C-alpha cells in the first residue's frame, strides 16, 4: 500500500483554485496524493517513483461524487417510464421492491457499482434496505460510499422500531469499515412517509451515533401541498422543527422551495443533492439551484436511481445542471461550466463530510482520481478542458479509475468486479422479480 507511483505528461484538472488546468505530473504514495505540479516531473519525483504512468492523451481529474441514489433499483431500469412520481412509486416501484431479497439488492448494487466506475464515479451516497449487502459491494468494488438504511414509517409502531433498530445496527457495524471507505448516515425516507414522532426518533439516534442525516425533501409540488395540509408548514420548516437540521444534513431534490426555505437551509448549513435528470424525467420540476448557490447552500449532484434516470452517468448530470438552469432562467451565466463541475466534485465531497478528503487533486488528499482519454473528435481542439468536460464529455470517455490509490479500472477494464457475472445475475434477478 506504500507504493509510490507517478503520472507524467497528463493534463491535470485538479479543481483546486490554486492550480489551474495544465499539463503536468502527479505522484501518489499509498492512498494519498503525494505531490503534483505543472510541466515536467522533477528528477527527484522520478527517482522516488516505483512505477511511472505515461499520461499523454488523458485528462486527470478528481473522481465524481454521486450524492443521492438507490443503487439496487438498477434492477428496475426501464420497468416504468413516463409517469409522475407518486404513480411511479406507489403502483410500479414499491410493489416490485417489496419482493426484493438481500441477493437482489446485492446484484442490483453491483450492477450500479460497475456502471458508476465505468463512468468515472468514485464515491456515492446510497439509501436503501438490506444495506449490509450494499456495503459488501462497496468493500469488494473498492469504491467510496456513504450508506444509509432508508426508513419508511408507514407501518405499525413495532415495525417502525424494528426498522430503526436495523438502521442503527447497520451504522454501528459498517461506519468506518473497508479501510474507512464506508461511512454511514441515518435516513428517514421523507416527511410524507415518516410521521413526525418517528422522524424525531431517527434524529435522536443520529445525534447519539454522531452521524449526519439524509432525506428526500420537496421533490414535487403535491408533496409540499400535502405537508402544508397535514402539518401547517412547508417541508423545510417542518423538518427543521423536528430537529433534522440541528446537525449535518443532506436533502435530496429540494425542487420546490420558497425564498424563506432557501434562507433557512443556508442558515442551518443544510446541503442539497440536485438530481436534474430524475426530476426532469418524472416532471417534478427544476430546482432553484442558482438561488441556492447564491445563498451559500452547498449544492451537489445525484443521479437518483437507474429506474428514474435511467443511467448513473454523472457527467450527464453535470451537463444537464449547467444547461437546464440557463434554459429556465434565460441567463447563460446561471450555472457556469466550472460551477457545474464543482457540483460533481468539490461540492459533492463537502456535502457528505469529505471536504479535504476527496473531490479535489491536492497533496495530502485521497488519491481518488479518474482519467479521460482525449484522442476523440469531441475533445478537439484543445481549448478549454473544463468546458470540454462539462459540455462534450460522457462517462464513456473515462479510461482509468483509482480510489485510495488503488486502480479499479484500467483502459475501461474493471479490475475489482466481474461485470459479465454481474450482468448475468442482475438479469436473472429481474426475471425472478417480474415472474
């Protein structure tokens, strides 16, 4: 693990304001970035390296961070499209998910992990059931993840308690495992699926464990209207008075917000996972991302599930995040390319408590990086590589992936997962579920 290796002659897009994109070199020792610089690697760095990588024709950048998803729902990709959220959930997703076994979750999550690595994602947040099986996939794949047993409280009190105990047990068992690559959160699914007293119990458990909280919030206008009808306030104020925002918290979607709610999120330091493709596909709306960013809210990007997206390519989320807000606002500067790229890297790390750990290429930070091959027409001419990464690149351009300095993919060959076996088992799992 202490092996030191050196990338030379690569184009570095570090996301570090102190180091503009440039051709240069990067040294890794163990699981950390040891040093980097522009131009030719110093002779001292060459002497220290036990292995050297020729980076010509590749862009090296931080691995992408997917801050909201349900990996095992990869098994339901294409099952029910072109529906609104409640119809999609209640009539198509939940009935199928009720049949899921631990093995189904394992193979669905493995399918998602393979897709994420192949498209340059190195860290992800996952909310689901049978989370120990998801954690097994993370440990085997070499990825970094923040995992949480999502809890729906539309059930008798004894079942609520059993689910909460399961979430606590998972967090205690897995937080810090896989050489620290796995972290845990606590997650009431949403205000519309969890009674207020149940959310308070989950919040109390999170505080006792010292863990952040994650939930769905204000995804649709109907959800917001129902919250006002049931509790007299909009979701952000409802969750705030239940204590969910008293410590680190990440909310997914946050599509329908007022100015007052945005100010509240900024004041409480609540991060938002923007899921533009899923929100567009389900016609849930377009989040007020430029307003959130102006208010100082940390906004990152998530794919949601492959059942509502229908892929896990975070480069697509980055591009859509840069484009859709221009279109709806009439302002071409609403989300500039560099800001969209930060949402998929730097802000992703910050939103899940990994600021200073990953999301940027900087000495001392984890060696979570990806390389994109540029010998393709859509990378020509060599003008602004940040622009190319946002507006032209796709996950299919990713050639190499490392997490903790360990290579997970080399020239598009997965090194830690058997993708042929995963494809076979995932299809077999779906066929059983459909039958």
